[in-house]
């Protein structure tokens, strides 16, 4: 869900931060972005679980 481009982390083309610490700080400061990432992860996880159950 989160891509790493060099030292930068990004989600859906939106740069989160340069390096782990900066990305963590950015997600604390932008809870809506953190929630978007969580939602995307849960959607992918649920789709995978449904595929296995089928």
C-alpha cells in the first residue's frame, strides 16, 4: 500500500515523508491520511480473505 521511492514513502502518489521518522510524524499530524492507508489495507485484506474462503 505504501511505496518506497528512494528514501521517500508515498501513498497513492502522495508523498508522506522522507525516511521512517518523518513518515511517522507526518501520519501523526495527518490522521486523515493515516486512516486512508488503514482503510486501503483493510480493503485489500478483506478481499484476500474472501478469495481464500471461496
